[in-house]
């Protein structure tokens, strides 16, 4: 089948959905691959690299999609892109599916769409898990970004001019991004403390040399958290009050806070209130990794650095993985390559394994029907689907405490 790799056009997106490495493997499997000119340039790959791997290069956006059986993207398409797609094509991408408003347009063109963030957390899905691979990069980059704005050293130093205390780093959320942030901050010599709503993460946190900070749970709360499948969940008002008090105490002592908390399908929980920020030390830094979903701090602004009245830098970088486009694209492309094994047969035809649990979990559009109730879908875009479409909600499995 013909696989098309377009250039990402979302502001600030530097990644690409296929690398020369994965293109070479796709061609070896019998696929044709067409890459839009300069699609990989921001990730340091020239068109010549893709040509060497066996792809063709398309300079013309209108002919790029001609005959395409499968389109691979990092970010979900906008309306202008969808208008260019051929009917009955397939699309594999990240969607931010709980907020994506254009499923109706895809269904109207009979496009099979697969949302990569819905890959279930099962052993077989690990090699396809783009959320984990990208969160790993984001957690690493978040710590380096914090050092840029932090006006002191990270490690303890003994010098002729006197000693320097190590920085204290507080990480909110021990998912993939949080765990990588722990490891990175520890390598830089910081003292690291970690808060997570899930007590089960304690062992992982402590194995990395960090101190686990937790709210004391009632038996009912412990039972509720035991059945979340590894994801965070929304807690009671009483728990949130206790959580807020604990985080405020820890934040007042912290030099750097890396905040990663997300809840699937909901706005990011507020963990760092304005009052908490007001208690923090001048010169301290907050990296709000949840800013694209409303932020864990109400003072955060998307893709901006805000300075609070008391001298706290609040960094709202919405796409940390895109700051490391080469490795991020390489890892994303490998995840996608593994996923594509479920979409094609031995003759390299588009043949999705319809009864496979990963396909069923990620398929959001198929044969004119919508299989995910997107919260942001407007009546107009939903109505544009075929009259036979029957939207049915799929269990939310987007990443949680990983940003």
C-alpha cells in the first residue's frame, strides 16, 4: 500500500511520523512510501535521507495524497488537511481524542482513523506506546529546561569560596515523565521529592533515589485507587483538600517543581494554587507539563514564561518532546512501525486485524461510523458523518500522570 508522510503544520511541532530508518523497513516490507518535501527537516533529516531509504518525495501538497492508502502523522489533521485526504484512506496519529472536534469530517470521507494515545497499557502494547516514549523525552527535557531558568547550581558543591547546597526538586506525578524527571534531576545532583496520588508508585520512586511524599489515604480511597489500571483518577473533595495542604508545604521548600499531573478526559487538576506559588521562594521554577490541558497551576500560560509577583518563574512549555525532535521522531516512528503490523498483511495490503484488542481500542472512525464520543465535537462536525454513523463511547485510556 502507499503510505504518505506529510510535514506537520501545527505551530511548534518539529517531529515527523516516520524516520529514514522506519521508511527503509516499510519499503522492505513491500510498501510504497511518499514523503512531503522537508517533512523531516526540523528533525535533522534531509529529503535525500528519505530518498536513500527508498521513499519518493512530493513537492506538491495536492498530489501528495493521491492514491494514499495510509497517512501517518504526529498531530491530528485540521480541516484543511482532511479536505485533501482521499476517501477510504486510513489515518494513524495522536489525536488528543477527548478534545478533537473533527471526527465527523473523517467519518464523512469514510476514513479509518486510529488514535495512538488509546493504545492499551498491556504488555503487547509497550512497543507501540507513543505516549510513554514521548513522555520519557518530555520528563528529561523538563528538568533541563528548569536548569535554564533556575539561578543556582543543581548539585552540592564544595569550593574555595564556600559550599553550595543542592537544589531541592519536587516532582508532582510519578508516571513515565515523572520517573524520567526523577532520574535526570538525581543525575544532576539534586535532592528529589515526589508526590503521586497512587501509593503503588512508591517503590519505583524510591528505587530511583527520591523521597516519596503522600497523603494518608482512607481504606475507601485505597480501594478506589486499586482498580484504576495504573492511571490517575479524580479524587474526593476531602482528599483534594489534604493534598493541597501537603503540596503547599512541600512547594514552599522546593527550588524546582516539575508538574506532570493529568487525568484522562478531564482538565488537568490544579495542584499549585496561586496561594501556594505565593509561598514559594524567589528564584524558584515551576515547569507545568500539563499546561496544554489547562495546567496544574492557574498562573501558567501556554508556551510562555510567567514571573509571579514573588519571583517564581512558571514555564508553560506545551510540547517538550518537540524540543528534542530527532530522538522524539525516531522513537515515535518505531512505535508506529510496530503498530502498523496490525494494519497490513504479508502482501503489504491494508488489512487491519479487526478483532485485535489494540485495533479495537485505538479505532475512532471506521466505515463512516464514529467509535469515540469526542467531548469537543460540535454538532456541525458530528452531523457531517454519514447518516448510518452510530457513535459509541470507548473507555478512556489516554495517558495520565505522564504529561
